[in-house]
């Protein structure tokens, strides 16, 4: 007896519950991102095909429809190319799952999987210089509870390079003091890593946790009400301290400092200290060493040091000679 072919609603639900949550055990952020993608896609399909999402047939989700959806995102909603590509990644993941469940639709599935991501210009990353870091760390008012928390949070982030979700989710049990002080992180892609703490940072963090006196499962950097700091709350406290730090270090006024910029700063500090790319990738929890290449691309000072070690070419300036008139004409075309 042949197994029943699942309907599209059944297939989509199994994609989330079976593939993403049970088999791949992806993060809550990935679930949210994929959920939002399919919300948008189903609303677009409902408008275009005049069919309710729970009545939609799988074969209606073909490559032309998905291409029209991605174009609609860019033109109507004004999303960036990066966001457009993230939506396509979520759709591809679903169709790879569908390839196992619905082999009779292999031609349709392969056309969707063959849709290319859109290329875009990669801008150089932003990071803070040491004077800017010093000004930022001096900005929180350590006479207040929130000031001491913010100082410990910023200092820990700048030394460890933790992601926003990692630092706001850090718990007391994840921090070890004494010889070999470190933090243990379950990061992106459920990869576990250990990041060492230098003594000055460990001292500040230990003093803060002694004051907070949390249980092992409690957050290391809670909100005033004891809950987890939201992304908006962290962005707000960072803007507040950057505004204060800008008075002491004027170069901060020309920079758009996000929380992820602190992570870039950690990587640049490690790079300047002579740490190899492979170690930096492990430190930051990168999936691939190629991700760490962006720091080499952005570091002009390091490139200048490399240039200073090279032997200059023995060359003399040449004398200008005008091109042949016919060649000059062709060059102007």
C-alpha cells in the first residue's frame, strides 16, 4: 500500500515540528525567521491565487510564484537584498524537506532549489578603536545598579565577543571563576564553546554577580524587573552610553555603533594581537573560517603593517606618451 501523499498544510507543519524543531533543533531565532517568511509567502499566495492558505495545493507554489513573491518583497516592502536572500533560504529549506516527502513533484522542487540568491555589495564592517572602547566603558554610572550592570555587560561582551542573544541569555551557571576563568556558551546552530576571561574582566564580572547574588539558573544581566533584556532594551542602553562617551571621544559621533559592532571590535583586537584566523573563528563561534575574512578585509592598519614588511619594487616613473589617435578613439568608446 502506497503511503498517502501529504497535503501542503500537513507538509508545512511537519517541516517546522519534525525537521526544524526535532531533527535539526534550530534556534528560536531561526524558527521565528522561517515562520515570518511563510506568513508573508502565504499571504502573497492568497492574494495572488485567491486561495486560503489551508486550501493551498503544493503544486501552486512553483518557481514563478516564489520569484514574484521575492520581487514583491523588494519593491513593495522595501526589504534589503540580504533580507530577500534570507527569505529564499527559508523557502529552499522547506523544498529540500519536500523533496523527500513528495518525490512526484521533483521537477517543481528542483526549479525552486535552482533559484539563485541575489548578489549584493558587502560593506566593510565597523569596529571601535581602543580610545573609543575606553570612553564607552567609562560612560555607565557605576554609582547606580543599572550602571554597574551595563559596565559589566559591555566589558564582558568586548572581551568575549558574545552575540546579543548569547550575552542576554547568559546565566550564572555558565560563568566559572578562579583558575581558568571562562564562560560557556551554547551559541548559533547549537554549537557549544568556551571563551576564557582575562583577570580584569573576571574581577568585574565576579563583583557584579556577587552583588546580584543570582541562583545558578538566573540571568547574569537581568532587567530591572529580573527578566531577560530585550534587543530593544540593549540597543537603548548602548545608545545612551554612546551619547555620553561621544563627549569624551568625538570620533564616536561619526559612527553608527550597534551591539554587533562590539563583537567586531573583539575580533579586531584578537587580530591585532596576532591571533590566527582559525582561533578567532573558534572564539566567536563562526561556522566557517571564511566568515572571519571580513576582519582582514576591514583592517587597513594591518594591511599597512604588511606593506611595510614587503620589499618595494625597483621602478621609476615613466614618461607620458600620448596614445595613437586611432587607439585613443577606441579607448573613449
